[in-house]
């Protein structure tokens, strides 16, 4: 009998597939993970403390930098929090524009997540390139309305920065027309690919109970079979006006997470089509409330949460009556979804770690804040 | 080559050069040509791969250096040469240094048996295939040296994976080549190519040599080609078997700690090996240089069979033969790129699983088919095949085709069904939180 | 499993467990890739297409940037009047999240009161996060977001950009964002017109335009005696000549002034005289400045002759400057006095005159101050 020894490997902080500056401390038996500890904090930017030194509006561009894939969703969550705190009404058209932006964000995030997942599995960026193509189209739209592709900074308290430019709606129509073809092609390329099945099925299973006890949210929770979506459970904005389904998984493995994301893209497209139909015209609504630059909410606190593409994104604000928040706290879905990583990976191979990590869909900007 | 030079010196020019001189000149010429061709193939392949895969991903690919980016590989080479050569602290210096050489040398040796065109094989070994299989597995030692010498855990993991993979996939590769050897009755690559003259299944027909009798058109050759190609992917570390250098898992595997030209040598070895694997697949299963017209031209050229031929036909046959051979090789490499563009990679245990439990049984089934094919096509009463003794060649061919086809198909389906993952839903979702 | 939830249901995703994987998924994937490969020889330029090359070969090909595109902030000025829209209200400096905008407000040198114009304006481009809040909060439409994005440089300090580099004419902005400019144009000009009334001389004029405006001012009265003009133009090196010219100019100004004061003139002659006076004052100021510079320069070598000469020079320069300043002041008073009657003609000419006169006065005063400082320095040494 040969004597064997455990191998300790540090995956990261600089590693091709840790999705940022993130470290996985692993103990291996051969290639099998015995223990895995995620170590984060390398990208800490003092976001929350910074938020308490800034005025309410000044924080808006910083929220873009949380989860840089979904700046619109972050904007939405923050704007909702301040609106709740200060009691600001949002005009109808602005609400619809917000929903359009956030659902586009969901599509681009999920497309990117699937692309990166495929990349983590070792494909040579093909699906990522296709996903990025769709993402670029959506980013074009974002640029049209907000002026920036990723750091949109588009939402304002009580509205959005500016109305949709005239070329926006036709472009969005074109995009939505191509969307089913894109998603179908994605499914054709991946969903039944035997290598993908072998790599994802029954890998990183997150049982329901574990998911709840880790307070996991978003597609990851739904893939574990729990139909919980804040858009349905506690409709914010105008989400109670749309018809859409909640995809859930049956096993809770990487494959379910992947399928749930694909289906969510389809549902987002449904919401977008309905939103476009119901969008009120621009006349008579002031969607950019310039007067609200200096919000001075009354003393109190507010917590709002939205279903960001990655899960429940919550902003907790405490106002002391000044122009700056007294406390500014973020419930970041990436961070909380990342916590069960050690349990998910135990017993799997080292190659599965990156796939499981990819299926959690984290952005280190949000994890470390 | 030797024939050509002999013909040129002694017959055409009438110099009466001694035998050893002819041999010396021809070998020096061959080695020179190989050492010029091999790096060129690597440069071409990197460019080819990058452009083709870019097209698959709706991109353009490198097109800045030179016309349509043609000088990009040269620019990369310059970069490699000018980069700092880093040896990590605690590394075994000599092993670290020698590893790339050990990887490159055998791949260069493999060129010795590749038949480029009619009469254009550097050395026609009667055990050419064996030579190929044997020498190509030497680079596993180099990989292990690289992994060990780097003093890096990722490198060590990569090397372990690489060696395990290479050793496992030698077996299906050899077994699938064995089927072809059975058909040809020879291990010489030249005789394998010569076997594939004429038409599919029937060989020469009415004295017209179309050069299309490739083995891949038979059920045996088809399954053999696929098995060998899959094994070649694993041996050449191509997606979906690029596990030893899985960049998303273990950074760059055994190459993690290499930079500059040492890394360049690994890169060179890998692409040359890929070229050779494609070339061998093309030779054994796609007829090598066989192509309509090549044999017709070669019959009129200087060859051992026809010393009084015309040197011009040598050139013409050579050009057409090399063209056909390279075309097939590049098409096969395109398939490699295509796979790389489409598929993710397998996990290391799945690779072993696939190799040992699927590919090896399938190649064994294929060997059975191959022997049946030989029995149906060539054996008579004295070998125990009296039942079909008097059949016409067409009937025997039909029998062999149907039989081998059926066996291979049934074997494939049966193996797939055995390998299919159980559909039982895992109990972990509803069960306790405990994890394995 | 189907759980009923409000407007919509929970659907369980299909795990494709019905089929035995036999490689058909792999082949289908290869088919998708093949389709992309074969379609990649034409360009994908439509949102409706999901195949075809979508690369934009950047330096040669460029995307049409949308109007709202924002990169780095720039300042706008009106290229007709040369006035900057910025009034240094500090809104942008206050809102800027990374705090990279720094400005100081211009002050009227005569009265010392703040003027709605900006004296210096700096943006640290290297730390700017391009959020566009500054452009959004600006009530005067003075700060806008540029479309230029090729800003990379090896020179880090050059990314702290001052007003001269930030200024862009309104035509530039109207070109990159026609619709957005059209929306705010009227408002911006209305506010600018109001602010222009409170600015004097070259305060609030874009640095790019100052030279031009000065030239315009200088070019206006071509009827002045030629030798003086020539002298003042050619005395860049010769400080003695400069001094002489300054004194002469000052005298001329005085004379013109006294004439102005004594005789009751028509509007036409008065404006001409004013112009002459202004010109003279400007010249005098320039000469004084040059003299002061000359004095400073000649002090550096510290040779005995220059040392002995410099106090005298300084004195002369100072004298000339003081005279010029006085003359200018008087001219200004004159101009103001002549404004009092408020005849139709004088009304139209006087604001400009007044401005010019004040400008001349400021210049002269500055020159004198500098000369004095130089003289002091010289004395100390």
C-alpha cells in the first residue's frame, strides 16, 4: 500500500476562471475535493462606507460598479430604496422604461452567465462569443438611452435620466425578434450536448433545505425547485401587470441552473413584449425629475429588494434627515449565493469546481463591494 | 526521394554516383526539407486555427500583421524568442530545461515515416505504424518531466493528467489502427496507401486507377477512423480532451511555469503532433496521397518499378500527391478546430471512462469486423470459408459490407446504452443536507 | 409540478431525460457551428441577424455613437461672443462623485466682487468616472459630455485638464449631439445673455477666443499714428524704445483725455477719441509689461551696469504704467460721464467703450503692479 498525502491547492486569487480576484483554498485527494474554502475580499472597495459619505444621488453611479453586468438592476434597487425612503412617486412611463431596462439586463446577464459557464467547461469561447454578440446589442440600447454601455447610471429618484430616444424602440423590436432564434440556437448547441450533460448533470447539487438555510436566491434557488421570485412574491414597481412564468428545476444541479437561466431569458422576453405593448406615450409625463437632485428624505429607514438577475438584491437605507444616508447597506445576491460553494464542491473533481462556480454566476464587484 | 535522386544522378545525368553518395544526398535533402516543413506547418496551423475558429465565433480573427494577418505567427514567434525565460524558484533546472526538448524530439522523428506523395516517403519502414505509435508516446515522458520540474502543483496535476491520458488513449489508437493493418496485411504506411488505390471496396476495376479506394468508405475503416481520430484528439491534447492543459481549471497544466521559447517548443511540439496525427489519419484511412490522377502520373515517372520513367512525371505526381495529402490533412485539422469550436472539455475521470469503457470495446468490435471483412473478401476453403468459396466478388463484398456494418452498428448502440447515465433521479434533492 | 402563482405559473424545466445520448447532441452542436462558420463570410449589421461576422475593425471602422454617449466632461462656450456658459455655480463640483472637478470663480478686479464666470476650471480626467452627473445638474448647460474616447496617454499629469483644453465651441456639441443641444439651446443662450451683462471685459471669455478678441480690439482703430504703432510692434527687444513708446502713449492718452474733458463733442468724435485712448492705454500697458519683464530679465545676470541701470528702468516703467493707468482711469470716468446724458448714440457705444476702458485700466494696473514688484525685487538684491 502506497502512502498518500493530501494536496493543498490555492486556486486564485489570480486564476483564469475565478471570475475576478477570488481565492479558493482547496484540499485535494488526488483530484477530488475534500475541503474547499472560498476566500473573498480582494476587491473590497469600501462601497457601503463610501455611500454614507456621499449624497443620495452621488451614490447612484457607484451602484453601477457593484455588479457591473447588471448596472440597470442595481440602479433600480437603489432608486426604489430612496423613493421609498423619501416617498417619491414614479411616473407611469418611467416605470415601464425601468422594467424594460431591467429585463434587458436579465437577458444579458443570463446570456453572459451561460457563455461563461460554457467557457469554464473548457469550450473555446464559442458560446461566450455568441452571448456577447447579443449582449453587445443590448448594450447598444443601453448606450442609446443612458450614454454608457455598462456603467449606465440611468435611474433617478422618481424617474430616469432621459426619455427613450426615437431610435430605441425599433432597435428593441429588432432585438426581440432575433431573441428566440438566439435562445433556440443556444439550446441546440448546448442543451443536449453529451459532453455538457456529463459535465453538468448531478454536479453541485444544492438541495432545497440547504438552499433555504443558506438563504440562496435567484436562479440558483429556483433551480433547486423552489418557485420563489420577488417579482411574484412581492411585486415591486409594476411587475404585477405582466404575465410570466417562473422556471424551476427538479434536481438542483448545474444543469438545472443552466436550464432555468435559459427559460428565464424567454420569460424576460415575454415581459418585454408586454411592456412594449403597454408603454404609455411620452406626452405629459416628466420622467426626469431634475428637481430631485438633492433628496432630503425624512428621518427613517427603508429596505427594498428586487429580483436582480443574480438573486435578491436589497438596499437598506437609514436617513437622519440630511442629504446623505446615515446607513447604506447592500444585500448582494452574488455574495450570499457564493457561501454554499464549499458544500457544493465537496466530493467533486477539481474540474467541477470551476463549473459549479460558474453556475453560481458571481460578479466579484458585488461579492466584495 | 532516393529513387528520384538516383534516377537524376545516374540515369538522367549519367554521373555514375556510388550508392552511398546517393543515399547521403537523399537523406540530407530529406532532413533539410523536414526541418523546414515542420515549423512551417506549425506556423500555418496556428494561423489556420485562429482564423477558422474566429469564423465559427462570428469574428474575423487576427488580420493585422501582414496581408490578412499572414505574418501573425511570425510575430508570435518573435515574441516567444524575445520573452524572458523564467525558471521558477525551487524548480529542477535541468529537468525543466530538458522537458521541452524531450517533447519536441519525438514529434520531429515521426516525420520519418509520413508518406507525402508517391515515392516521397522519407523512410519506408515495414513497421511504420508501429514506429509511429511507439515514438509518439515518448513525449509523455517530456510532459511528466515538465510537470515535475516546474515545482508547481498545477503543473504536476496537468502532467499527471497528461500522462494518464496519453497512456490510456494509446490503446484505442493502436486497436483501431490494427483493424486497418488487418485489411492491409502490412504495417508499412506505403503499403497501406497503396492498398487504397482504385475504387472503394473493390480496388482496381478494369485497370482504371481512380485513387479513391479509401478505407473510410468501408464500415470497418469508418469506425476505425473515428476511433483513431478520437484517440488522436486525446493524444494531441485537443478539445474535448485538452485536459492536461485545461486553462479554466489548472491554468495551463504542465506548461504553467514555462515562458519564452521553452513554452514555444511545447507549442511547436503540440501543433506538429496534431499535424502528424491528422496526417496519419489521412494516410491510414483517407488514402494518403491517393487521388484521381496521381497513380496515372506516377506510372510514367522514375520509380523502382519503372527506372526509365520521365522525371517530369515525378514532379507532377509529387505535386498532385502532396496536394491531395495536405488537403486531407488540413481538412482533418479543420475537424479538430471545429470540435474545439463546438465542445466543452470532458472531466478527467470521464475521459478515462470514455476511453476504457467505450472506445476500447468499440475498437475491439471493429477488429472483429475487420477480421470478418478479410475472411469474406480473401479467404477461401482452406481457411475454413468454403461456404462462400464460389461466390462472385460482388456478392462477397456485399456480404462483408452488411456483416461488418451490422456488427459495428450493434456494437455502437449496445455500448451507448450501457454507458448511458442512469435516469434514476438522485435522492439528494429531497434527502438530507449531507454531502458526500 | 405546477404551482399556481399570481398571473403565471412555475414551470419545471425539461432535463431531456427521455433520450439516450448517442452523440446526436454533439452532432447538432457541430451543425450550429458549421452554420456560423459558413455564414461568417458576410457581415452581421442588423439586430435581427444572429449569424455573420459582427466584428467592427476599429481604427478603420467606427461605430456611430449615440447622442447620449458620454465620455469625459467638456465646457461649452459661444463662439460668436466668446463667452463661456459656465458661471461657476459649483453645482458640478458639489455633485461629482469622485470629486474631480475644481474651479474658482472670477472676480471683478476693479470691485473685487465675484462675477458669474469661471476663472479656472480643472477636471482630473484620470479619476473621472464618466457618470455624467455634472452635465445633468448644470443649470447653465455649460458642462457637457464629450464623445471623444481616445484619451490614452503615457503622460499622467496631462490628464488633469484645465479650462483651455476643456473648452469646446457650441457648434462642436451641436454636431455630436444635435437633438440634445436643440432641446436646451434656447435656455442656455437666455441664461448666458443674462450672465454676460454681469461680466466685464475679457472675464468669462474662453481662452481660445481671448486672443482673437484682443486682435479685433486692436485692429479697430487703424487711423492711429503709424510710427507709434510700428514702434510698439517692433520693440519686443528694445526696452528703451518700449519705455519711450509707453510714455508717449500715456501722454497721447492724457492729451486725448484732456481734450475729451474740455470740449463738448459730438458722439462720433467722442467714440473715436475713446477708442484712441483705449488703444493708447493698452499699448502703454503692454509696453509697461514688457519693460517689467525686461527689467526682471536683465536683473538675472547681475552685472554692475545692468544693476545700476535697472532701478532707473524700473522707475521709468513704473512711471509709464502709473501714467497709463491714470489716463485709463480718466478715460473710464470720461466714458461714464458721457454716458450720463444717455443720448441714443452714446447708449449704443458706451458699454463697449466702458468695457474697453476698464480693460485698459486693469491691464495698466497689473503692469504697474508687476513693474513695482520687479522693482522691489531689484532693490532687495
